[in-house]
DNA sequence: CACCCTAACCGGACCACGGTCCAGTTTCTT
DNA sequence: AAGAAACTGGACCGTGGTCCGGTTAGGGTG
C-alpha cells in the first residue's frame, strides 16, 4: 500500500511556492502542489496521519476513516488533522493524490496512446479507459472523497482532467462548444456513476468501456471503432 | 435489500397520504405515491412540517433547513421528523415532490412536444429544456436534496426520468446501448452541474440549452437543429 | 555556539447537526 | 370499553468542524 506522503488539499493561507514536484514539468496544471517546507514536526505528523488513514481504510474501508480515529491512530490531536488537510475530503483526496498525479503525468507526458503523439481521438479513447479502470480500483475511496455537490466540479483535480478533455476535443471538433461536451464526457466517468452501474446494476466494466468508446464516437461525430463482438 | 419499492424516502413502512397535492392521477410510474392513509395526527404533523420547512427555506435558504429547526418550527419532536421523512434527504425530496410530479405528468401525458404525440427526438429535446429550467428555478433546494454519492443514481425520482430518456432513445437509436446513453444525457442535467456552470462559471442558461440540443443531436447521430444564431 | 523571539504548530475542549431509541401517549378498530 | 398499532418527543450518541491557550521549532543575533 503505497501512498503519497506529500500533497493534499490545503486549508488556510497556503503558501504555494515553486513546488517540490520532481516530476517532469506538469505545467501549472499540477493542481496539487503544496507548501514544500513544512516544519519538521508538521511533516512528520502529516506522514503519520496519511499512514494511519491508509491503515484504517485497509482495515475498515473508507467509511471507517473517521477524523478522530485517524488522529488517535496517528497519536496526534484532532485539530492537527484539520489544520493539515482542511476537512475530511481533503484528507481523502490526499490519499488519492499519488494515483492522481500518476494519471496526470501519463496523459500529459507519457507514451501514446494516452500521452502526446497519438491522434487526439485515440488519446481521448485511451483517457476514458484509463480513468475508468483507475476509478474502479479505488471505488470506495473515490466515492468517499467526493465533496459536497456544490464543490464537486470546482475541485481542482476534476478541473485538470476536464481541461485535458476539452483540449483534445477542441482538436477534433473545433467548432463545437467543447467546454460543455467535455463536461458531459467527464460525467460519464464520475465515480458515483461507475459505482452505480457496476455495483448496483451489475454491469461489467467491459460494457462501460464499450460505452465510452461509443459515446466518444457519437460526441465527436466520428465513425464507431469496429467492436470485436 | 433488493428493491426500490418504496418511494420518496421512506424508512420503515412509510405511509404517505394524499397529502396536500391534489394532482390528477400519475399512473403507477409515479414513483412517489405512498400509502394514502396516515393517522389523523400524523397527517396534521406532516403538513405542519412541510410548511415549516418551506418557510425556513424561504427565510434562510436550503442550508437553514436543519432537522431540529424544522421540528421546532412545527412544534413537533425531532424524532417525528425522522419517522415521517426518513432523513434530511427525504424531507427535502418531499418538498420537491410537487414539481417533480408535475414534470412527470407533463412528459407522460401532457401535450406535445413534451408529452406523447411528437416525434421522439423532439420530445427528448423538450425534455432536457424542461428539466433544465425546473432545476434552475430550485437550484439550492435541488442541490441540498442530493443524497450521498452512493444513492444518487439509485434514487427513484432520478430513475423515472432516466427510464423515460431510455425509452425515447430506444425509439431513435434501437441498436445502441440506450441505458448507458440515457445516463449520460441525464448527467448533463444534474443539478450540481447546472449549478457549477451557471453560478461558478457564469454561463447563461441559453448556452446550456443550446448545449443540450447539440448533445442530443450528437448522441442520436442526427442533424443538428438550425440554431438561430 | 548559546540565546531569544516569533511564527507556526499542537491538542483537546467545545459546538452543531444528523440520526437512533424507547417509554409514554394517542388514534383506530372491534 | 379496551386492546393493539401507530405515533410522539426528547434524551442520547457519533461525527465533522472550530477555537484558542499553551508549546516548539528554527532563523537571526551577539
């Protein structure tokens, strides 16, 4: 269980300096960068908290991650958890940060078809599949980390993905209202929807995958790719 | 727990009397109907509670609708509120019930283009616009009534609308995976998305409306309707 | 290197709200 | 009239989130 020991959502007065991200430049799109220099004790506590949270998730599922429990498990005061992560959503988001960055790096600078080099349409298809599988893996966490409705779309992580889709769309259908279409496509990848379709409706992931392909084709007004079946 | 048998938000054996809605029969599809006979005192309290809740909303917005406050304002115990409506979501949903029923009646049995009689494609377009404007009117309530992510799509009210879209789609594109496409279309109409686009991104409703039209055209692979501008 | 000063950090008491429970009361039925 | 089912209300609990007096790290200074 490897989690990212850095980054998070930041509550008040967040210094947001150059960033310690050793990644190959992620443009400014890297929505997560946090303060690079925490006081030694703070950094230590932060690491402890993330570790404790991860352990709790492993043991009791995302629902078991209670702020008090995490604080206690990390031998830290409750106030500290909130100071560090802002709120529950922030903590959960921090837990997801690692895979989030990975995905972002992949489609911004990784190998085709996800990364640059492939034609936009193919990249779009690959993108959906990648997000789909990523979400499917961490469904409960992903679900629990979802902020209240009002902030759902404002969340920076969502914003980065949406922007990427918008850019790709713009290359395919320059005359369309790509912002709106991008939102629509992103909605299809909403963890809550994935959860509902797979867990509650019992659809296999393959069907969602095919659905994505089909949706992309329709939205971009391109030919459907030949389906194996 | 395998069925979605009960309605608006009923915890255990929830009677939901004719109440104060004197609507004309909504077929059985009316996902909300509850058993119509509550004990006299219960019915009286229910009405009081709804009234109190509505007043609170008018005064302090949806955020001010606290279960305790509603109970107090209705001169009723807190337990009563929960017994009647199950949970906060249930109460808020009940508040929306009236317009919800109206919408449902309109597209199930009203005049074209919303109701039967018009070609499916036109009905679909009209449907989106109707939902769009309805949501825009009651945005905060609509938002506050949104249940936690896990139940969002399971909610009967959403189910009814989705089914309707599915049926229409099936008449237009019989060979497609209409269930999936319907979900996608419905996502576009999610109150949370509407809120974000209009309030946070400052898009005018007209643009969303045009976006719906365009989206429908693309998804159904039909010609875009001529836009006035 | 020892000291000090301040900003940053810590912890846990405290609050509000959603939700549960159950002893007591009211309504309906026969 | 009397019994059973349904309803009531408020005490109670757990959790997310706030607050603030006390503590500590660590850079500047002599």
